[in-house]
């Protein structure tokens, strides 16, 4: 059975950067399961495993543009402590997860540096601008269960749902 839409897939994988440092799987492969076609993994990763059968092993590179994007210098902001008083207590070199009190949305940023009056925050993803080198083994492939599909897209897979209009 091959990997395709609405298939439940289990892979084992490792990811390293071009300098050889591991992002995932330094001490051995990591297991990941997902249903194809439901945005549960990076789209470029999903595309690379489409059509592979159980037991297949592949190595490939996801360029930064297909992974977490290119590094964007416009996402680096320097704020004065008058603008951002919380910056005084932040430690250079640390990642922070902040929560918007009104929306409860979370976002991360890196403390790039501090002076006596300012803090510099980097809102790029930690892997932005980096190509990802994958080693993947397809461990298992099967059709997704009805319950799994209903969980992922309840409106599309529940019995008695109205048919969609075709243009």
C-alpha cells in the first residue's frame, strides 16, 4: 500500500542541518504519525513521502523556502525599555513564548541582545533560513479510519452532511 490522501502513515525520521548538527533524532530515529492531506506535517515533507510504500527509505533536503521560510531581517525588532518594560528581565540567548492576553494566541521570539536601554527581539522561526536534511523510513501505511477522518475534518466526513456544490 502506498502513501496517498486519507492514508494513516507512520514514519521514522531524523533531521540534520548542513553543518551536521541534528534537529531531531540525534540518538536515533523519531516516530511520527499523520493522515495525509490534512496539514498535520510540513507540506513539503508530505509531498516527499507521497507514493512511497511501507518499508521505503529515502533521504532528501527540504530547502528553507519549503520548510520554515527564509530568514527575514524585518522580523528583528529593537525596543526601548520604555516601549517594552518586560524586556529588562529577559535574558539574551533565550527563547520566549508569549501569550496575547486578549486572544490567547501564542508566539515565540528570541532575545538577540540587550543594551542598557534596549532589547532586540527576533521573531523568525528558529529554523528559518536553514535547509533540512531528512532521512525517512515509512514504517506503516493504511487507510485512515472513519473516526480519524471525522476528527480531522468533521464537516467533511460526518454522515448526513450536506453534499458540496460543484461549480
